[in-house]
C-alpha cells in the first residue's frame, strides 16, 4: 500500500499536465506519418500473400520458434480454440487449421512484448491517450494489476487482494445493486461466464450488457420469435450438401476466412453461391486455399456465381423482391415453389405474408434495393430450383434500424421453400467472437428467461433478481445520467466498441469506478471513472494451472458445438489470474458470507464448475464426459431437428414494411466496417489489403459519381458530420477514396468512425446500434498534409 502510494506520488510529480486526458477519443492522432496508398482491390483472397502475412505477424510478435509451435496448436483436438472467430472446426483437421487472421489474433495474444508497472511509471494517461490504438496494442501483454487512484495521472501497481477489496468497497456502498453494470466480451469461456453471471445475480442485478448487444442481438431476437431458438440451425456438414448458399451482409474473406474453405468445398459439389453486399468483397469473388498446394500455386476457385450489389439497408426490399418473384412462379405453376405441406402443417402466417407482398411494387423493390429486376429473377430461379439452401449473414444485416426485419425476411424465404430442418438447408448467422454464443447459453443476458433463473435458484439456493437489467445502450445512458456508478468489464473495449464515443467517454468519466479485466492495453483503460483498475488475465493460448492441476475451458462455436480449449504457452506473467479464478476471488470479496457458493473450491478444478453448469443449463447433461470426446458435442437445436420451439410449435412468417431511404441533398448513408488488419478495436496493422487501401484507416469510400456531384476529389481531406434527430456529430480528417459502392452510400472503418454513430439510434426490438446506417454529410477538412493519398 505504502509502496503504491509512493509510486503514485512520484508519478504525479513528474508531470505538470492535467491529471486526466483531455484528448477526446475521436481526436486520435493520424495513424501514420506515411502517406495513404490506394491501389486496385485484390482479385482473390487467401493464397501466398495470406501465408506470408500470417507468418509475418506470428514471427514478428513471437519469434520463429515460438511462433510456429504456437500456430501448430490452434484448433487441434488437444490444443486451444482460435480466439479469432466462431467458425467451427472440420472433423478431419489438417495440421494447420487456422487462417491468416486467426494467426494475427494468436500472435497479438502470444506476443513476447510486456506492459509492466515500469511502463505505467513512464507513461501518464495523458501521454498514452495521445498514442494510436495500433501503438497501444503493440506495447504487449499486461503483467500486473494496476490502479488509478483518485486524481492520479498514472496507473500504479496494486496487489490482487487490495484490488478486490477496493471493488468490494465500491459495490457494497451502492444504494442498489442496479447501480453497477457488468459487461462481457465474447471471448470469455463458458466456465468464466457461468461463474460471472452467478456472481452478478447473487450480488443482486441482471445488469449484464455484452458485446452481443452490438453484434448478433438482432439475429437472436429475430430467430427466437420466428423459429423458437436464437441461434443458427445448420452444421458444417450441411455446407457440403447445400445447392445454394447465400452470403448476405458478411465479409468472410476477412472476418471468417476458414468459412471460405467450406464454401470452396461446397462449390466442388456443385453448389451455387450468391453474394449480396454493397461492396464486391474480394474474399467472395475468388479464393485460393492458403493451406493447399492448388491454393498457393493455382489461380484459385471463383466463389460467388452471382453478386447482387444491394444499396446499404436495401435488404428488406431485395428479400421481398425475391419473395415476390417466387410467388409469381408459384402462381404460374401451383405447387412448384411453395412447400405446401410444410407451410400448411408446420408454419403460421403465410397468407398475411403473401398478401403483403402483393402490395409491394417492383418499382419500389428496384428503387430501394438498387438491384435490377433481372438479377433478382435469376436469384429467384436458383431458390426455386432447390430446397437445399443455406442463408449466411453477419453485421451487414444486424446493425440497422430494421435489422430484425432483415433477418425475419430471410426466415420468410426459408419457410416458404421449406428449407430448414433438413440436410443442406437452414439459417446460419455467422458469429463473431469465438465464444459469444456460449456466453449467452451460460446466462450472460440482461433479459434472462425465467426458466434459467428458476434453475439457478433451485441449484444454488438463492433468489436471483427477476427484473430485466440494462443492455449496452441503456448502460451508457444510465452512466451518463449518474444512475450507474460502477462499471466492470470482463474483457473487451467498451469505450471504442460502443456508439457515440464522446458520449460514452463522458458516461464513463461520471462513474466512481471503472474496472477492466484485460489481456492487452486499450483505449478503454484511458477514459475512466474517478478510480480505475486494470486486472490482467490469462489468454486462450496460455496454460492454466489451478490447485487441482492443469485445466481446460470450453467454448461453443457458431453452430452450437461445445468443445474444449487447452492453452499451452507459459503465462505472460506470474501475476496473471485465469478468468474463472479472478471471478471467484471477486465474488468472495464482494459477497462474503452472503454467498453460500464454494467459490474457491469450484475453481480448484473446472470439472466442478462444469458439473454445476450441467445441473443448471439444459443440453449440458453429462458435460464433463461429453466434452472430453474428440470434437465435443452438439447442443440440442429444435428447428435443426425438425421441431420449431416457438410457443405455437410452428415457424412464423412475419410482415415488414420496406425501409425507405430518406436523404437530404448532400447526405449519404454510411456503414462502418472492419479492415483486413484488425480484430474489432484491436488494430494489427494499417492495411486493408483486399480492398487495396494501405497505410491508413481514416478513409471514406465513396462512389465516383457521388464524388463528382459533391465536388470532392480522390485523396482530398474531409470532415464527416452525422445527422440524427437534429444532433450533429463530427469526425475530422478522413481521406476520400473512390470505390465500387452504390450511389449515395459511404463506408468508413470501425472504431475510428464510432464517434458518428448516434447512441439513440438502434434497431427495433434488439436495440443494436445502427452502425451500418449512419446518415452523414461531408465538408472539406483544412490542414491534412500528412494524410494525402497517392494516386491509384
Ligand atoms: N479478422 C477479423 N475477424 C473477425 C472480426 C474482426 O474484426 N477481424 N470480428 C469478429 C466479429 S465480433 C464479428 S461480429 C464478425 C463480423 O463480420 P462481418 O459482419 O463480416 O464484418 P463487417 O466488417 O462489419 O462487415 C460487414 C459486411 O456487410 C456488408 N454490409 C454493410 N452494410 C450492408 C447492408 O446494408 N446490406 C448488406 N447486404 N451488406 C452490408 C459490408 O460491405 C461488409 O462486407 O467477424 C468476426 N471475425
Ligand atoms: N461502428 C461499429 N461499432 C461496432 C461494430 C461495427 O461493426 N461498427 N461491431 C460491434 C461488434 S460486432 C462487436 S462484437 C463489438 C466488440 O466489442 P468488444 O468485444 O468490447 O471489443 P474487442 O475489440 O473485441 O475487445 C478487445 C479487447 O479485449 C481484451 N481481450 C482480448 N482477449 C481477451 C481475453 O482472453 N480475456 C480478457 N479478459 N480480455 C481479452 C483485450 O484487452 C482487447 O483490447 O464492437 C461493436 N462495435
Ligand atoms: Mo461481433
């Protein structure tokens, strides 16, 4: 304690700048002194450049020996689950079952660089805030628990016991447990997530916002209502049997590269692939398998057979157009398209759906979707020709005001063709974080189902709170209004991932305490409450040894398969705690004798945690045995097995009004997307190789015709202003890049553009921020010499 205070005083006397950063998160420094380079987008994904890039990142962070050894353990039966994405592992795994971007994710975590107490002595918060996100991430792994005391300018080290006592003091002083929020990012293991939600509910609140609120919440909401489960229905094997696969609102070449292997295999079986996207993403046009000889040397496999260049948020119109075209074929030849027996016996609401499509005009479909009728007719021919259809989607559909409608229109087409609950058919929301789906299954949800709470109450003899808690948007609003005073995050980067960065920053600053359990330094550590803690934890790649010996954790992939993940590397520091151990110590410190759970005993051997899970969560019976079988086990999935699990027991057609774009002159609709060199808010590098944009992230992609009309030129600097309910938000100094994107549409990168996303603009029902539908206008930026773009 005395040592900590001394360090802190020393740190404070070093600096005469204000104690807390004034730098607004949006006013980040230019990403690089080098000029932006823009060239032609790549013609294919994968291939040799992917291999080179993977090795560069792995060796750069870890050196050649540790780098190669680590990569050999990714996604193997006795290795660890890749922290990159939630795409499932094939049954027969090649020795290198990872991808370029998985390698970057692993390298980022397994780096040999370290952020020590010495580092924090040198760097004040103000100085750190002046660095880029890329730089912050490159400093390495966090090694010690750190505290920022009231008024201090630097973080100082703190013992674990003191840190837990500090948190307990703040939490137990609150007027109500609902004055604290407990965020989760989707990398958290099942074991840690289960213990965490148990702790939070014993503390007395359902305030469990998570990254899912900003991600696939719209998918969960849409699917739960219509088919009775908030998850996808297909397995990896279904990809080999499909005749048509639609990839809509997703960029798998960058975000789920291993999915390309499944698509390539499907193509070899004669499957057709339809891509629906405002951008012709190179990853979907042509693929060279980086781990097969034909992929490295050959010219690759053309993937998408048809590309529909939909306008941003034109998907409801497009999907209704496909519905119309299918019903027209049915009218010409009754019984040829609508799966009559299925629709009559197993679904509700078909008549209303068909009647609504009658009122939709082709003119509106074409105008609002931006896609020509002939193209839609071609796609409809494919859908009419087979019922082995798989729909895959991601953030391009979930982050709009009518996101739930987008996904329910997919369900309509699926029910119409009866293409669900049979081999080679179904719906496939492709998840992001490697265990985001599992965290929900474990009870990380602000609106838990009563049956889940009943089971907790029965097995653990306490009365969990029944009223709904706060999601991500509500948490920010409540912190802003002073109703939430303590913010705790198990992973993630809440500040940079959430909308309206300025408002979120202000909200965080108004709290009494912010706590981040993290592996790496990020901007969320720099914008804090009165006091703040950084608690460093083990990552996926590291061995986890508890009193009962070496442990493994479990995760659930995008297709509902639960399997083990076992780290192998020595921990980055001897001071790290595993997430389950950290949560159990926290629970003990905060709840004391109020909790009868044997927290310390549970984490001595994670089998004990799993045993508890098996008694609370349906589908996890005999968990410890089944998870030890190679490949793990699949959770029950009614719709996959031919049973809709809605209350009616039927699949539901739904009716949605087409979303109409209303833009004033000079306004554009902007989406915020990921580059090829980032993992959400973690910036690995400054290139977006597939899109041909290098060495810069503050760019805005525009249609060349719009540029002419707006009077802006390639390479010009502009400020972006977003418009929502009379409020303007500004992001400065973006460089204009002409791109193949529909008229009146624009694209920028997340998280640089998050400052423009309005907090109060979110999807109906799911409350997901509308990060892909932001109305903006441009104005010339003064003074942008360092970012000038070179000509293509
Ligand atoms: N390497 C890497 N892997 C990742 C991540 C990462 O950052 N890096 N993030 C992980 C996470 S958490 C997630 S959720 C996923 C995200 O995976 P994606 O959803 O693929 O990620 P985004 O970059 O947001 O891309 C959205 C795609 O939707 C398109 N799109 C945008 N608006 C619309 C629209 O209105 N209609 C249609 N049809 N398309 C639209 C964009 O052009 C883009 O191709 O990836 C996961 N995997
Ligand atoms: N504008 C805009 N905003 C978006 C999106 C968008 O498309 N556009 N996408 C949204 C989506 S889909 C998502 S999922 C969210 C992501 O939101 P988050 O999940 O909150 O953000 P990440 O960037 O994935 O979190 C990265 C941090 O997690 C920590 N970390 C990494 N591994 C571990 C670990 O093993 N344990 C712990 N405790 N910490 C770890 C590191 O410190 C790292 O800095 O962002 C959302 N925000
Ligand atoms: Mo996500």
